[in-house]
């Protein structure tokens, strides 16, 4: 926390913290995996760069270097003796002054880590999850900035996820302001039709997911074509397969949207191949991507 290793119970902030009131802050979600070469953080550089880019978009200057923030993430996993887990770096605006203007307030940064299994359940990874199209629209690209992983963007995600799970579904699918498919509450979406993989282009307001990018590499290796395009809700209904991706969600098949079964109604064959390649990479079993794994003891 701000450059010091602080015990969990002592990692506190003031109630007048600017970000707590107005939501201008940025965070990351990162995973450390137990790999054949020891515990390693997956795509640490890309996550750390995205954190700095989010801060830049939000006009916040992080008072540390990328290298220092990378070191902090490695140290937190190490000092907590985690073999694997989830990391949460967060940068926020301090409590010096309240009111909408955050100018001249201090900028802070912390990294927490804890053990975290499959975000949408082990069963979800195997059988697929049930998804509902949200009644909430995803942020338009000129509202809170969709390429920033901004704290305030997540009220939209929380509402969508709560609505879907209160209705008995596992997760929400959000559409953009024009009604095209954008993303899940905390995941990017992919569909498969006639052997081709499709995902919304980023103009639909989806986050530029690092797992999404990993899928692009995997698809190329598997000789599968990926097309970024506008996708309609009914294209998902009639897709052969669909899946969500994210650091927390990893590669989670979608078996149903709005009670309409997708394809065979469970994990499809292309999803399974991609999922298996993904777990090989994060587990350190694919030497081609060894550079994506940063050992915490290195
Ligand atoms: N969209 C949203 C809204 C998210 O919160 C996340 C998780 N960070 C993603 C997509 C997936 O991004 P990534 O693969 O980088 O975790």
C-alpha cells in the first residue's frame, strides 16, 4: 500500500477518500498460477500497462513506475505464500479535498491478493453457464471511457449481474447503446458459427480484455479464424457455441442465453479446445508463451 507491505487488517483509508465518493479510480484483476516452473503471474506487463493507461485516461498520475508496480504484485503473492490466486491492484484519489474536482489530491496505489478459484464455478467451466441479456445498457464509449478499467464503470456491471443472478441466471450479457452485443458484467464474449469465431469490436464499449487477446493467439495457433464485428443478440441465440473470457472467468462456456439453448447446450468442441489451450498456457505447459509468465520468485 503506497510502497509499504501492510497487514490486511491495517490496510485502511479515510472515509473522505475522493474515489469512495465520486468513483474516479482504476483497478486491475490479475491471476497468479501454479505452473510447472513455480508460481507465476500471467501477463503481468500487459495488466500493469493497462492500469497505467486506465489512470492516464482518468487524468490520474500514478506516483510509481511500471516496474515498481510489477515488483509490488510479485511481492504480495510471495509474502502471502500463495501458490495461486487473484491480485487486485487499485489506484485511487486521496482525501485532501472533496468536491468534484480532484485536482491536486494525492494519488494512491495498493495491491491485494487472495486465493480465488473458478469465478463462475468449476461446474460452469465444464458444463457452461446460463446468461441473461441485461435490461441495463453497457456504457456508451463517450460516457465514462470504456477502455479504462474504471471503478465507476462497475456500478453498471454490479446492477446487471445482480439483476441476472436474482433471476436465477449465472451472469448478465450487456448490449451497447445501439442494441449490439457488448460484453458480460466482467467478461468479454465470443461466439462460434460454422467454425469461425466472432467477438464484438471494441466500439461496442467492451473492455480490451487481456484474456480476449490471449484467445486471438490461441485461435491463430489452432488455425481458427477470428472476426471482430458487430454482433446482434439473436446471432448469439443461433450460434453453435458461445463463451465468456476474463482473468477471473478464464474461459467459461455459455450454454444458454435468455433460456434459449446455444448449440448442443453445453461446452462446445471449439470452446473446449480453446479452454484446454488456455489452461496449458497459464499452467506453463506451452513454451511458446513462457514469456507471459512472470515467476514471483524471479
Ligand atoms: N470486460 C469487463 C467489464 C471486465 O471487468 C473484464 C475483467 N477485467 C473483462 C472484460 C475481461 O478482461 P481481462 O481478460 O483483461 O480480465
